[in-house]
C-alpha cells in the first residue's frame, strides 16, 4: 500500500514539474526576452536592434529540445543582437499576425522590421547566430549606402490624402469640409491593422467626408499641436468645431457608424437658396457633386403657408442628407425658363425636384408623391439606379434671370389680375 502511495506521489510531482516547465520555456533564461502583445511593438518593432524571435508552444517537443541551443544563442549574441521568444499558444494574435503555421518558428527582424525573414536553417546556436550576424551585416550595408528602412502604410492614395506640416492647415484646419485624420507611425502594429479599414472607410465616404493621414515619424508640428500621445490617434475635424477625438472601434463598420453619427450631430445644415442670379448657382454649386433643385408652384397657386410647407420638407431633407455636401436650390415656377427647359420641367407639374450631376452632365427627376420620405429614398440612391438617367442636352450654361427674392408673403390675387389686364 505504501509503495503504491509513493508511486502516485512521485507521478504527481513529475506532472507538477512538467507543468512548471511548460509554463514558460525560457523563464529561467533571462537573456531570452519573453515577448507578448503588450511589449512586442516597443521592444522589437520600435528598436534599432536586430532581433531573432522564436514562436513556440510549451507542449511542443521540438521547442523543448531547442531550449538549450536557443539559450546559448542568447548568450553568444549578448550585446550584439536581441533574442526573444513568444508563447504563440498563449499569444495567438502574434502568431496570426506573423503567419505562424508550426513550432518552433524563428523569424529575424532585421533591416525591414515589417518584413521579418523566416529562419529555415539548422537549430544549433552557431547556425542561428550566423544567420543573425548576416542580417546585421545587411543592415549596416544599407546604412552605409544611405538606404533607410522603408516602412510605410499602404494607404489608398486616391481616397486618403497624405498630410504634412506644410499642407495641413490649408487642407484641414481652415477647410469647409469635414476631415477624418489618422495620426500614425508606420512601425505601429495597430496602425498597420487599421490600414485596410481606413482605406475602406475613405472609399465609402468619398465625396462626403475627406480622409487624411499624417506620419508622426516624419512630421511633428501637428502632432505637438494636437497633443498626440500614442498611435494610432484619429481626430474628426469639422468646420467651426473643435477637433473631436475618435473613440470608436477599429473596423470599417465602426468607423462609418461613428463618423455618420458625429456628422449628424455637429455638421451645420446646408443653406437652401432661391435662384435669383447666376452668381448664386455658380458660387454654391460649382464644386459640389450634385445640385438638388426644387421648382415650386407660382405663389398665386400656392400661397406662403403652402410654399413654406414645401420649403420645410426640402430643409429637413437637406439636414438628413447633409453629409453629402450637395448644394440645395429652389425656384418659383417659370421664374427661370431656360433652366426649366434644359431640365425638362413642366410635364408633371409643380413641385418638381431634380438632382443635377455636374460631373457627368446629367440629371434625374423625382417622380411620385412629394413627401420627405419618398424624396429621401430617391436621393439616397442617386448614385445608383436613380441617377444619371438623362444627359443634359447642351454644353452651354443656361441663362439665369435676375429675379427678386421672395419676401415670404402671400401675393394678392386681385393685384396680380390688374397687372395682367394692363
């Protein structure tokens, strides 16, 4: 009985010792630096040293066999290069990021930290150290030849503007547009992860909200001005509003939702203007993608309360769609006959709403009950099946007649009739 108890106790002690060993293969080897998601970026990516990093799993027999030689490598390279180890079974996010498919996997972070070299040589300290020294030599050669490590984010140049100390104020700070600005460092892992989502969000907001990126490792004036403490930092710039710190998630859906909500809350509504001269049209619409033009009934057919009800619908609609940065105009029936002729107004009566696409020289006319919801559905899909249906038949800008602005009052029908009789 005692022998059986002793055997069980011995087995239990053996299991405990194995579990302790599996806790961290290199816990007793101080020169092999334990790396985690919390310190990897700072120690490896941001440092100037060349690193060799082992991605291991504590239960892996080959990893356990490598411990003596890898520890010896750390002693040999002490003061020359850094030797680290990642428990990839515990820190799976690092394993995924660096495409670890088996254990142990060694990667050398040398001349280009964003593209570490996978080591496939022998597993002796001499062979590993030799590969690391080769990477150090390559880095020194690059430095002597004036080659700098090219670490950049692959930003969508068509939709994401590169911001600098020189262009920041003109493009962003004093702009009439809303801007989402990414303050980043190229070596920052979180910035690299954000990159595809940032590009996607910029494409989704094309023509509505501008997106930019400011490299804080190249420029410093704006990062100091806006007290950038870490990366990535994102701020929303809206005209006449203090910059708003982004506090949403880091995927495209979160970015789109957050921006839409902030624009709805902070962006001032567009102005609805009566077409009383050509300068109004040119000044308000020449840089806008769409001009939303509403033609209202004559004041004799639709007095002030009637007209204001239509104007209220358009104003509310413009608020709901303000993120699009369109220009919003209105005119009284027959006050601008040449514009009406070009846009083929009159067949369906008044009110009539037309979306004019300046870039594509085309327009789309709303057909249906003149309600805010119906108009919203129409304009929300103006870039899709509702848009670009009718080409504008002339290249010449139609004549815009100078008319008196509406004073907000009713018009006396009897006075109007007297003028007609005269």
